[in-house]
C-alpha cells in the first residue's frame, strides 16, 4: 500500500512539473503577443486544462469581452488564433 501511495505521489509531482514547464512556455509565448491577443490569452488561460475544449472555452470567455466592449469583434477574431497558439501550450 505504501508503495502504491508513493507511486501516485510521484505521478502527481511529475504532472505538476510538466504543467509548470508548459505554463512557463505558454507565458513566454504570450509575452510576444500583441496587446489584444495578450488580453485574450489572459482571459482564457486560467480556465485551460488538458481536458479543455479550447474552442469552447475561448468562445465562452471572449464573447463577454466583445459584448461589454472591452475588445471589438473584429479584433477578437483577428487576434484569437495567435492567443490560441499560446493557449495550446497549456494543454
């Protein structure tokens, strides 16, 4: 039983390290984005997990930004692909 628990703990630690590396890479990618693309990345990134449907979560998080006038629809459509490329690193 102790061996099993230690094995599970190792897997969790390894997954955390892998996620941290991905987060660093994603944030480095986002640092190179235009301000509009970076704002999209910032709005969506906290909600991305390996199981996330990226298109669905981007739509859910970006639509309110457009509706409330934080970013134009045109700008969101133009900059979403660049933000998505960085967000994919979180998955």
